[in-house]
């Protein structure tokens, strides 16, 4: 997945920077979006994304995931950048989109509500220095950057919100060595859906 730099008019976008803002839930740093992958509870989308950098280092993954603060998880990850998987730059956008799908699947009511409020307006993350995941203000009216996170959020919105498609389960991307704690990452489903299926099975077996 390749993403090139773009220019946006600041008056024609939905922008977010702080998790405390109206659209703060779009951020990977937003609290309250707990995830479960391979029966591992992960406190934030940021922690899951950062853990995916280090499939051969379960101890590093555990240190990242054990942090309650998404920013702390990111800071912990930065200590180990030399241990990142070698193809990280080629696959990071694919992994981020998978993370966003998991976030939507397992927090559908809250996350879909925020996405719906953006309608079909372009979404951008604002930054003072990151032109990869976000955009930087060139002047009062112009924003410039790859805006990778914003564009992946728009892709998510288009595929599952605007088209009203179900996202009960999310398959892992076709990436070699996509692992968590030494095991291949499996298809992850909404825990509430799994519980409902389990209850139905118990009723049918009686």
C-alpha cells in the first residue's frame, strides 16, 4: 500500500489533533477503545500497532501492551526501533488499516458514531512535524502531508460505514510472520458476537 503526499484546504476538512476534541476518537491515542487479539487484551489501537513492529520479540510486545497510556506505549516502542521487522516501512500502512478495522469491529457503537459524524468530508490528522501519518499547516489555508491515518480512516468509513457493511470479524493481513507473543495472529471477532454465538450453541446443545 503506497500513499503519496497531498494538499488540503483547511476549511474543507474534518481535522483532529487532541483526543479531547469532538473527533478525538479518530486518534489511535484515544482512550476507551480496548481491543482483544488472540485472547490478549490490548488497551489501545496505538499499543496494538506498535506491538506489530516486533513479531520476533514477545518481550518487547508485552512491554508495549502492558502500558495503559497509548503515548507511553509509543515511547516504549521507540526504544526498540532497531529491532523493527525489516519490511516495516513497506507494510506499516497495511497493518494500520488492519488495526483500524479491529478497532471498529470491537468498538462498533462508539467508533462508528464518530466516523458517521464526519459524513463524507475529508479527514486529516493535524501535526506540527509529522507529514507521514498527518498533515502540517503550510499557511492559514493550506495543509500538506501524506495524511496516511486520515486516508485510512476515510477508507474504513467508505467500506464499512457509508456502505453499511458488517465488520463482525477481521482477518489478518497476508503478511509473513504476523505474530503476537510467538503465535500467528488469527481472525479476530467482536467479543460480544462470540459470546452470543456461544450462548446459542449452549441452548442448541441442550
